């Protein structure tokens, strides 16, 4: 079978719409993938799982003094809501969360720089802040050519408590800080709801070693405002082309190809899959994850969550074949993490865009026009060939081991220490 970049881009274009975890649009994308699988003559298995989400009810920040103006904000999903009539408090810009900043936070609605994380939350909670505000976007954006994002209060933060939170455009925050705001009213209300998301799996049984499994995975959901061409319709169509290969060429070991839902909400699809299939994992020898591909301007890397030997094997394979892939032993924030957490080595293939001018993921500019047939076919070729190298080998090239140095990074990523600490406190 020849890899067909044109066919891949056609499928990618078909699923180029916003498809957030647990929505009807995500389900529509799942239907498109399943239709394609059936057209190859295979039968997909679809599994549903429940996810925690929230609906936004109200979001406004009103400056009361020394001037009066209302700004649109989005409430953090799953954060504590303010009263319906709003929360009135002094305003403070805690730009660096220094000791001086924190001494000024008590009883205030606090604007912070950067991504909101557990460390920030703990500091603000201890300092007695009554609500927090984060910023998104860039100073050069106009309202028409940008979107105001919705953030979520992660479970790792909620394990320690909660408070009202909201996100604002950085251009609005600039106006508020420059104007010397002292008193504000925040209205940020959200209602928790349960949604249903889906994973799709196709299994092709191995002809010689059916009990040994190698899987290809990637998420098919996207974030709000994003049509997710680069992240990760590209990985989705790469795995479809790989499935076509193994449908035509029966593998020696069992091949599973998976498309995960709700990755962008915290790897929820792969976590759910692992939970439902834990007893099958002992013979799962490697998970090959593709998350981001297809951009013309960019570069390919492989991040191996496995032993030094597995990393060296992957690197040697790419050199021998002349594939231009930078291989390192490292974790990657994607669906491979829950597998590695259960001892399954994982190899992540990622084609990053140019770090300043060409990375348009998680926004309205993640569009198919920045991708090409040639680029997506090129990545498909080496992901497939690497997979064949593992699946068709006489003896598997490396041990099914996730070494201590990787386990530590995975545990840190999953905030295991913090979650255990929170449990102890309760
Ligand atoms: Zn992704």
C-alpha cells in the first residue's frame, strides 16, 4: 500500500470543525472516523465515558473606581461561582506573587500573570484573596481577530479547595491596570454538568503472536474556537492510513488503532480507556502516539517514555532509514501518559510548528491551510515504518519497562504527590 497524502487531507478537511470533548460535534467527528474505518472493511468499537464539565452562566468584570466600565470575562469552569449579584472587592494586580504581592492580596480580587496552577492557587488561598483573574491573548490582538478563552479549574487544584476565577482579554486587563482600578465587581458563574465523550478502537489480530499488542493512538477532539487541523486531526488521519496498511498486510503481533476523545480536557479518553482495559495491559508492549503533524514549516521529534535502550533503538532506526526525526527520552503531555503510568512504554511522534511564527494550536488559526499532503505523508511513513519494525520483529526490540527516571516525570505530570497530600489533609 502506498501512503496517500491526498486521501489523508480529504479526511482531515472533513473533520475540520470545532469538536470539543463531550459535545455533539465531537460525536460527529467520531462518526466520520467510523465511516472511514468501515469503508476499509473493518469494524470499529466505540466506548463511551463520562466527563465533568460546566456551562458558563455569567461573566463580567465591572470597574467601579476610579472609573466605571464593564468588561467581558469567562468564568473558570468548575470554579466556585460568585453570588448572582456579583462580588464587590478591591482590585490588586499581583504581577509576580512575591511576598510583597501576597501581603497585598487579602480580601481582594487579584489579577495574575501566566497560567493558573496549583502553586499560584495555594499562595492566593493562603494570602486571603477572594477571587482571581487570569489573562489570555496578546497585546496586538483586536476583539474581531481573537477569541476570549474559557479555562478550567483542574481537579488537582480543586483537591485543595476552590474560589471564584475568571479569564479576561489581556488588552482589557491592560486598560484596567493602566487606568489604576481600585474597586471592582466580579460576576463569574458556572454550573457543573456531566457530558459523554467517546473512544474508538479497531483491533487487527496478529498472525503469529496475537497475545502481544502494539497500539497506535491519538486524540481527535479539539479545544474551543479551534478546528484542530494540526492538533490533532493530523494524527487522526495518520492513524487511519496506518490502519489501512495493516488491513492489507496482516501483522505478526496484534495491532490496535485508537482515537481518543476529550484529550484536551486532561487526557480523559486515554485515562478512561486504561481504566476499562487494565487487565489487557500486561501484553501491551508499546503505545505509539501521534499528536500534531502535517504543518509545512516545522520539525519532527520522537519522545520516548521508555528505557534508554528503547530510546537508542528508536534513534538508530531513524538514522538507518534516513528519517529526519529528533529522538529523546522524555515525557510528552498527551494520551501516552496514562499508558506509561501503567508500565507501557510509549513513543510520541510530534511535528512542532515554528516556535514563534508558526504554532497556531488551540486557537481559531489551527487550520488545514498551514498543512500539506507531502508533510502529512512524510510523517505517516516513518510512524508506520517504526511500527512495522516493532510489530514484525522476531523478538521485541526492547523490554516492556518504564524506567524510574520516566516514572518520576509521569508522576509529577499527574500531580500524584499533591493529590496524595490533599487526601491526607482531608
Ligand atoms: Zn494535541
